[in-house]
């Protein structure tokens, strides 16, 4: 058995989509296990860019099974639109199958309205969410008032659940947020329409995974967001509403934790963040501008400019710890080309002079921490065409070596451009088990 989980080690957008697309060649099944269409995973194949929000990033390969697991919050309108776009672009391979867990919770129109109204109201405390209804959908799941994909196929039950939920949501929308109420009949008609369209994809995906794993099929679990957006382990409350760490690959798809044999952490060669929240190594200067411009750091979901800063190994080490990462894929190394000096944050210093390798849970303490840097000489050579480690300039290799030492996890891939072929592959994660 060799099943691999891919997770982000920072605040998302590490390049997970590119790596999942690349590793799909070695896998049989690609499964999303959490998040929803807050994710934006970019794939660049033969110069053509595809951004996936909900459909797993293995979809461009033929003869695969793509699964949207029970841990995902599922917006049927987004799913159908994404599917249409892939179809129109001639990007859907003939023998690849797509399935949605009957247990995935639906994102309803009131989830989006509440998400957006809450963000608009609390301008000084806003999270900077994607406005896709992710948080409110997970809230309903946990409060046991959510509606699952499977509920769509018992019409009476679906309408009853919708009316029950909407009564409370409309009260909140009208009385608290001063928004217009939503109409139950309109939503029911819309969602029952979606139900027919998505019916061929709905399945017991946990059972399917179990059967396929027993047949020796290889699974690639595709994480969304990143470790520091995790609801438990991230910079709370500036996080998303799901567990983004590798353990959720098990809960979010319905397989046991022992089904995951390797965890690959995706680590951008610098750090970015979209939305609000602390960012100790953030650069509001020409170097930050360089990273933003050269790295084309715009949100793949909302188009917002991403905040940029130096690589923070306190964050990456923590991700290695909480996700049990045993291999790293480092992305966007090419973006650092041309910088005179490059820094890595190796620890934080508190105002009292204490030195720490772990990010404090208190955001107040974190905001008082100063990053401690190691400085490296940069390189000027174009590295876009490097296929082997020894084709990289010595200074780029030194940078990666130090990153590897600090992470205490082996680098098995270095990405030097957005395309599939712009990659230095050192090890196949499905072959070498740790
Ligand atoms: P994800 O959410 O983790 O899948 O990452 P995104 O797709 O949101 O953001 C990563 C961006 O970087 C995308 O535009 C990718 O095409 C691009 N990208 C990925 N790897 C590399 C790389 O090695 N170099 C460069 N220049 N761009 C990359
Ligand atoms: P991928 O999978 C980067 C951020 C939002 C916001 C916070 C909460 O592409 O890496 P939400 O809408 O989830 O309630 O927003 O989380 N966020 C992401 N940032 N990449 C993502 O996904 C993100 N998904 C959510 O910007 O700060
Ligand atoms: Mg993204």
C-alpha cells in the first residue's frame, strides 16, 4: 500500500494543485477531503492554465477516479459550472470518473449571505474570508442543522430541513444583518434541479475507497488551504473552518489513518497570505513587491493581492510536526532569482528576549515576536530549465539544503516554474515508503 497525502505547510497557495497534477500520473484515485470552493488550485499544462476550486486536481488525467470526500463542503452550482468549463475546454478525459460523497455537506445560499454579511459588518475584525459560505456551512454541520448531498434525494425531508434551517437563518439575516430574507421555495426548486444533474456522481465514496485500496489502487489525498489556516492548529481566528492537516485526509474521506503511508508537505520558497491575520515575516517593501510581481501572487479564488514575505521555518517546522510530514516539495524557487540576499526566519524572539522555535498560540504574543533571520547570498541565473539539482546555482542549492535541515524533512521535489515540466524530481513519493 502506498497512499500519499498532500498538504500545504503555510497559509495556502503553496502550489498544491501543480504537485497533485504531477503526482496524479502515479496514482489511481485523487480525493479532496476538506474545504470547499474557497480553494483555488492552479494547473499549467502545455502553457494552458486551469484553476480548480472543487474538482480534484487529478481531473486532467485519463483513467483516474476523482473523489470529493465527505469532509468537503459542496456548492452544487460551483461544481456544475466547473464541470461545464472543463467540458467546454475539452479538458475532461473520457475514462476518468468523478464522484461526490453523499455525506458531504451542502453550501446553501444562506451560508454565502451570512458569510458576506458578517464580513461586511465587522470591518475591523473581519477574517477576510473568500465569501463562499464555507464557515457558515461548517457551522451548520457541527450544530447538526446542515443538509448533506444525500438528503437531496428524499424531497420531503430536504424541504423540511431547508424550511427548518431557513427560519433561523432568515431571522439572523433580517434582524441582525438587516439583509433581505431568502425564499425557501426558490432555494428548494434550485437545489432539487441541481440534485438531478449531480445524481450520477453521488456515491458512498468511503466504501468505494476501501474497495479500491483493497484492490491495491493508490490514493492521492489532496489537501486544500494550509497548516496555518487549520481551525485547530492555525493562527486562530484568522483561519478557515476545517482541519487542513493530514489527519483529516482520513476523517474527510472515510478511510482509517493507517491508509495514509506518506505525507508530502508543499512549501513555497517564501511565504504568502491572503486575507487578514498575523504574518511575522511579511515584507512591505521592494522585496515583497518583487515576490508579489514575479510570483504573480494574486488569489486564485478572489483575485486579491497576496501578502508576501520571507520563508518562515517556524511555520514550516510546525506543519511538519502536526501533519507528520515526511517529505517536502519546495515550489516557486524561481521567484527568488535576482534577489541580492535571501533570508530564512529560523526562530522568533519575544520582547523578553526568549527565543522560540514554535509559534505561540496567543496572537498578542505572536505580534510581539521578532523574526530571527539567517541570510544567504542570492543567484542571478535563470533556473526555469533546471531538471536536476546540480543544474541549480550553488547558492540555490545551499538555500534548499538549509531549508531541509531546518524542516527535518527530506526535499523530494523542487519546482522552478508553473508548468508540469518545470520541476526537479528527486523521489517518487509512491515508491519509497518511510
Ligand atoms: P495552491 O492553492 O496551493 O494549489 O496554489 P495556487 O494555485 O493558488 O497558487 C500557486 C501559483 O503559483 C499558481 O499560479 C501556480 O501556477 C504557480 N506556481 C506553482 N509552482 C510554481 C513554481 O515553481 N514557479 C512559479 N513561478 N509559479 C508556480
Ligand atoms: P488553497 O487551497 C489561501 C483564507 C481566506 C481567509 C481565510 C478564511 O487555494 O490554498 P474562508 O473563505 O475559508 O472562510 O476564509 O482563509 N483561505 C485561503 N487562503 N489559499 C486558500 O486555499 C484559502 N482558502 C481560504 O483568504 O483568510
Ligand atoms: Mg490556491
